[in-house]
C-alpha cells in the first residue's frame, strides 16, 4: 500500500512539472517517429501487397538463390567471427587481469585492444587487401604468390574478428576483475594446477559472459556492411545484398522484406543476450573482489600467453601502419618508390576532399551534442523518475543497438521518401542534412544512454531532492546538479557520438545525396574502384581526426572532469 501511495505521489509531482511532461512527450514523439515508424513501415511493406495482406514479397526473395545464399553466408561468418572474437578478447582480458607482464608490454596490449574501437570500420579491410591481396606486399612481393585472393569468406572473417574483438575484451575484462580471487586460490590450495583452476573455476563463472560476448559480436558481424562490401568480393552477405537490391535492382519492396529478415535475426539474438545472458551473468559472478589478485608469474604460463598476445599485437599494428604507408605509394601494386605525398594533395585538389571532410565534420559536430544531451535526459528519466512510459522510452532508445544500419537506411527510405504514411508530412527532411543528423543521433543513442544510466545510478537521490526543496524546477536541477555530476559520462558520450558519426557508413550510404560528400562514402567508393592509395589517404586523415578527438576528450576530462574535482577535495 505504501509503495502504491509513493508511486501515486511521484506521478502527481510529475504532472505538476510542465517542463518534465513536455520533455517526455517530445522524447516519445522523437523515438516513435524516427525509430519505431521506419521499422514498422518496413514490416508493412513486406506483408502488404496490392492493398491486402500477403507474403508474396517473402516468397519472392526466398526464391532468389542469391538471397538464400546470403543468409547462409551471413550466419556462417557471424558464427565464426563470434567464436574468434570471443577467444581473442578473452586472451587479452585474461593477460591484463591475471598475468604479470611488464608495464610497457601491458600498455601496448591495452592500446592495441582498443585501436579498432575508435577507427573507421573498413580500415582493416583496406590493409588486408594491400598486404595479402593479389598485389599485396606480403603475398606478391615477399612470398611471390600471384594467384592469391583475400576476398571472400576468410577475408571477411579475419577482418571482422580483428574489428570486433575489443568489444569482447571490454566485456570480459570487467567480468574477470569481479571474480573473487579467494575462489581460485582455494582450488590452488587443494593442489589444482593453473590449467585445472581455469577450466573448473574461472571458466564456469565466465560461461554466461562468454555467451554474452559471443552474441554481441555475432550481432555486430551479421549487421556489418562496410567490411563485406570492400573485402567480400562475390561472397554476399545480407547487409550487402539489401544494399544491392536497392541500388542495383531498384527493388525497394524486396529490399524491405530482406531487411525484415535481417532485423528478425538480430532482434532474436539481442533479446537472448539482453534478457537472458546479461541477467545470468550478474547472478553468476561473486561481485567486486574483496582484495587484490596475486598475478601469475610462472614463465610456463606467462610466456605462451604473452607470445600469443604479442603475435596478435604485431599483426594489428602492421595492419594499421599499412594505411598511412599505403597512401604514400605512387601506384599501388605496381610501383612502390619513390614515396610521395601526391595522394594527400589530390584528396583536396582533385577529389573534393575539403568538402567531404567539411560535410562529415559539420554533420557529426551537430549530431554529437544532440546525442549526448538526449542520452543524458533519457538516462535521467529512466533512473530518477517514475512514470508509465519509462519502460517504453528505455526499450525504444536501446532498440537502435539491435537494428543493422542497412535496415535502418531502408526504413528511412520507405518511411520518409513520401512523407509520414505517404502524406507528405516531413518529406522535406528526405535527402537533406537533417535526415543524416537524425540517423547519426539514433545510431549513437544506445551507447550514450547505457553510459548515462551507469553514472546516474551512482548518484544519491537526496542530492537532487535538496535542490527541489530549495524551489528549483526539474530543468534547473538537471542542468545545475545532475549534469555537472555526470559530466565525465556526458563528455565521453559526446566524443563517442562524434567518432561513431564521422566513421558511420552502413546507415547513411543509402540516404546520402550528391548534395553532400561524406568521408566514409568516399573511401568506400575509391576502395571499390581499386584506388587503394587514394582510399588510404582519406582513411589516414579520418583516423587522425578520430584519434585527435579521443585524445582531446581525455585531456578535457583530466583537467576539468569530475575525477579531478574529487581528487582536489580529498
């Protein structure tokens, strides 16, 4: 009864706050129009034919050999990439948390395991082609192999595994740190070897987390567009097949049905990961370790693990160094000397590089603060407020995480090319900068929201209640109390949104018009044409921008962040 009275009082307070009510209404409207509506239109397009319900679109696409082959290819790639990414991520996480390595070596491992997170999604595909393709430095010029083809299944698998293993690394590192060392030490005291302790104690505790990491990587893999497009060759995946169905066959209804199939697969996997494995992981681990862990120092353990990490590290570094070096070659695959900066010059003088970087930078710069602020507002409502639509806001804002970019792009084409429900309303945003900014916001929203929720759960409710008692309204409390306390998460979300936006391709390649030139689209175009030196020049500048943004964010947080203020107070 007391709980019901408390909920009623919370609702009464909420309704008495017009700013909060208005914010909730605007949020629900935004999420409904720009996330739910495009997906609903896709579903309607795929099941409605000639004004009546029909599954003819699905029957037609499943009769296509290319589509059924694309489904098989996608699932095969996703399964193998999930396994490889999880194994490599576990290796790096285990070495960092459990194994005694030198500070320099450990720092290098940590940097390499984070490199793909802030890099454009197709950089490794470019490197793979330039190192191991038919005109590759290693295959053709060092090993003399002329008939080698890096395109296809194994090319996609290797590139995606290297691209997505940092996701597994970050997830598993946190789980390993939370395992109480006394559980493993008790097994050691009973005479168990290191290997037996890992297999009988550590691994069983990690199993739900490993399943979680596998499914997250599986979802990322099957939704990936950029890597299969560049290095896939004739090996079609669902994401590339959907793109070609629109741009090549001009079959929007067929593409919508294909998008629904891909969306269904990702949603099922996302639901299993979110509502089953995440809950099981939380229940399996023992919580924060009560004391420090004694790192493993035996050479028979540290040596092989360090060698494995070192080999992976050297390979990743070699792949990333290949991009700026490749931009210095006069003619890729034929002439490697003398080194030249002509491609960097032509980026800006001949290929409208200035416009591409300007458009990408401006659009990303506009979308980043909008995303960061929206994420913090949604996080605040989810954690600090009680109202009936809270679950809807949280679920829909996180839904974009499970929606492949290509699917979202098709949904926006079908949903806004003729306006809302083909009424002409909001038709003006189609083909404009607004729709690109909206896509950037929607794609980055889940990441910022998760970060904000984690930060807000650490803030005591009484801090904000004191401000309310002093007569402040909800807007003033949020801006002067809540936001300053979570400014580290806000700044992190700001830069993450900027990096994700400026390196995005799958969601916007179907929506961008000749009016706008975007860096990622340019890189994809030149890579498809075989102009790898030029694509590398674009990619090198993009990498500098993304890494510069991250470094700038770290400096800002170091000198102005919450953590510095806490240290000064101590």
